[in-house]
C-alpha cells in the first residue's frame, strides 16, 4: 500500500450479548489501491446562523450566539477556531434572505436588527448587518485564519405573489455595494452562497429554478467584475443551499450553465424535529441513518449529469431541525450521527460538510471534539471499505491526513 490510511469504526449500539463478554467477529476489508472519492482538503465546516434570541419555537436555543451579536472577542472562540488551522465557516440560515447590508445607499437607515413581525418571513422583519459588525466578524476570521462562505440575501427585490411563491429578478444592488465594501477592506471571502432554502418547494419562501439560474449568471458576472483586480483569489459561487429536489437542482444547473456555480449546496436534517424525544432512536438506528445515502447519491448523479463543473457541498446539517435537540444534540451520542454523516457524505464525493452550528442552538460544535478529530485524522482521499458484520458496525476509510503511519 502506498498511502497510510485511517479507518473509522463506529459501533452504534452494543447488543446485550456483547456486554456479557461474548465476542462477535467481523472482517473489515479496505480497498486501498485507489480512492473512490475525494473531499476538499477542508471538508469539516461549521456554520454561524442569523437566528435571533427571540426565536423560541424550541426553547430559544440561540441565545446571543448569532451573527449580529456573537462575542467575536471571546478568547475561547478564537482558540477553538484556530485549533483547526484552518476551519471552514459558513454564515447563513433562515433569516439570511431578509438581511440588508448597511452600506452605500441601502434603504435602511438607521441599520437595525431583526424585529419580531407577524407578517414577516419566519416571524421576523428585515434586519441590517452594519459594516462595523462585518469588520468585527472579519477581524475574527482573519486572526483565526478561517475560510469563509457567506450567504447572500437572494430574496432582495422579489415580490411575494401567492403563498410562499416569490417572483421577479433578484435585485443585486445592495449585495454589490456590500461585496465592493468587503473587497475594499481586504476581507477574504472564499465563496459567496446564494440564498437559503428557497429551492424546490422552499421553507418559508420559494423561487423558481429558471429565475434562480438567471440570477446566478448575474451574480457570477458581478463577482467577475468586482474581483477583476484580485484574480488569484476569486471567490466561487455556491448555491442554492436548501433541501435537495432533483428536478429543481437539475434545472438550476441547466439554466445557469457551465462554470457559473462552483458548488451545488444542499441541507440535511435527517433526525426529525429538535423537540422530538425519539431523536436518539433515530441516531442509533442504522437503517434510518442509511437513508441519507440516497440523497447523497442523487446529488452526486445530478451534478454528474447536469453540472460536472460543480462540486457538491452540504452547506448546513444539524441532525435535528429547529435548533437541534436539547437532550441529545450536544451529547456524546450525537457523534454517532455526525461521524456517520461525515463518512457517508465523503463516499459520495461531497467536498464540504457544514455542521449547524459552530456555536448557538442546541447543536453547537464547540461542546465537542468530534469535528476536530475528523479534521485532524481523515485525509481527503476516500477508500472503499466493506465488512460482513452487524449493520450496527459502520466503517469508513480515508487516507491519513498526515502521511506518518498506518492508522487503523
Ligand atoms: C448615493 O446617493 C447619492 C445621492 O442620492 C449619489 O450621489 C451617490 O452616487 C450614491 N452612491 C452610491 C454608491 O450609489
Ligand atoms: C489578515 O489581514 C492581513 C491584512 O489585511 C492580511 O495581510 C492577511 O493575509 C490576512 N490573513 C488571513 C488569514 O486572511
Ligand atoms: C434595487 O434596490 C435598491 C436598494 O437596495 C433600490 O434603490 C433600487 O431602486 C432597486 N432597483 C430596482 C430595479 O428595483
Ligand atoms: C481595477 O484596477 C483598475 C486599474 O487600477 C481600476 O481602474 C479599476 O477601477 C479597478 N476595478 C475594481 C473593480 O476595483
């Protein structure tokens, strides 16, 4: 074997017999000759969300740890991000499409936070990101070396016609001023993501794939224009950041055409609602966990067929939705779900996997070292692996990150 590799073995559950010292043998075969897939060098990613403290449908889990308020000077935060050297961070979430950037001639003055609003999307008004705050966030990213994906406000300028349907072209003028400002301050952005959960049937709001594809062409042209003098570090376009819908995603890629979208992003919440106490049963049920493979495979096929220039990303995944599970998302057992997802996503050639959240909600990563463990030991080359044992045994193999020794 040419390369050292690392084998991840997860035991979801110990049958009673095992606890009473019976031994069950299983043979694990790793196909080390060639990789079956390859992730990005920085596959592990964590999100920072816009959710407000008064998002209370699941016991107000976000508190003050959201984009507009997170304490960017907290020493533990900087230390934790730095430990990854580097950590990929995606800024986004449900309220992102209602964000106005407080720059240039934006219509919002003064630049105010989200307010609760009965008629607003998700119960909130528009909210404003001040450039002071944007500088503070970037100062944290700069000093910790984070690789940043920022989600843009893809509803800006559209009209809501019926139910959740929004029509009309994206108005890019506020985003343009914002990106221009970002470049002028030397803030480094790895990629700009367009919209949050507006695809398919949408969560809260949806936009047709044809319109979305046309807007992406405009966004790409705008970035090419604004970054014309930064040719060596031009950010890529990531979209659409929502739940996978084969037809919608295919059409998006057909309409936007070659080399517009750098990464097709989708979201996964496969453990049910955060308030549901049976989240733990799903975490420990191999057939339930295995169902995500279908989504990963379908995304991979859609990219191969309609957009081979694009890579596939998970730009948000939290296990249990709506803030995570208060009982389980921050505990050891959640690692079984998370590691299994990281392994499975890799096998289907997913390049980046963003975990909701870095901090905030019930699923904050800062409470665990699971992500760091993966980031440090699992290299980007994914190997085939098989075993004939119990389905509770989950195995994934990658070449090691550091080529020092063979780890099993
Ligand atoms: C802002 O508005 C002023 C006056 O309305 C105009 O002169 C200026 O060009 C505008 N700036 C931008 C960046 O659009
Ligand atoms: C941080 O900012 C400084 C000054 O703009 C720049 O030289 C440096 O490359 C930045 N570091 C990172 C990791 O972005
Ligand atoms: C786009 O939005 C800006 C404010 O961000 C507004 O001034 C402008 O009139 C809008 N353009 C169109 C075509 O609606
Ligand atoms: C790029 O550089 C040229 C020459 O210095 C300058 O005229 C132009 O305004 C710059 N473009 C942008 C978008 O900054």
